[in-house]
C-alpha cells in the first residue's frame, strides 16, 4: 500500500486532513459482520447473485449508519479490460465519484482465480471509504492517504470481526508513504 502524492496547491489542506483522520465511527452490534459472513459463504460457492445482494446489503447498512446516500454496487466476474478515466481504480474494484457506483470483481483479470474473501471484503471497505470521503467527510477529493488506509482498515476489521492492527508507515520519496509490513506484522 502506497499513499498518493500530496497535491501541491489545490486541496492541500483537505489532503492533510484526510491524512490525519485515522479513526472511523463504527456501528454498534454485529450487523456488518453478519452480512460479511454471508458474502463469505456466497463466495465459497461462487454464487455471484448472492454475493451481489449481500454486498448491496452491506453498503445499505453502512449508508444508514454513516448517513450518506446509498451507493449502487456491481459484482463482476472479472475486471473489465477497459477501465475508464475518473474511476479511482484498484486491482480488485473501483468507485466512481459521480455515479457513486462501486464495482468489485470476484476473479482476477489474468488468471481468473477467485479473489480471496479477505481481499474482496477489504476492497469493498476500501471503495466504501472513497464514498465516505466525499459524502461524509466532504474532502475535496478522495486520496489514498495514510488516514484513508487506516480508516479502511478499521472498517475492514470491524466487518471481518478481527482485531485491529496498528499500521506502521515508512516514508518514500515525493512525500509518499508505504506500509512497513514487517513492522506492522510483528506487532499484534
Ligand atoms: Zn482507492
């Protein structure tokens, strides 16, 4: 995980705010964990329709809690070959700021292997955090800052029912940061 290059002028403050914000309120109870478990079982049998409806439920419950507009979701077999501009595009999913559409793919583009459940859920949480950046926090854009990755991790661990991990960062040139995995994994 690597952070984006900080903007030089426009949105500089918004970027820094996103970088600093490491906490995310979480819904009480285990509703999201319950829905995530359903995503896991649907993935196990490769039931795309069931995966999609569980993802939609996950996003609807989150939208309720965070008081943001619900975002539509599409679960695709594999990553589309052509990825349009303006999408914040990841390896396993993307989010479109204007349509608010989240797309996640169940298979990797090249080898067509089923995406691991942890990766899939983490992608869903990651894309949802892009949505929250615009509609809950009102940032000027949705960057991959240290704070962004921390918030996405908080949401992911809550949904998965696993303990949060402290993330350690190492500076890279150009004002960017990468996760120091050896250090992060050493600490429980
Ligand atoms: Zn992203």
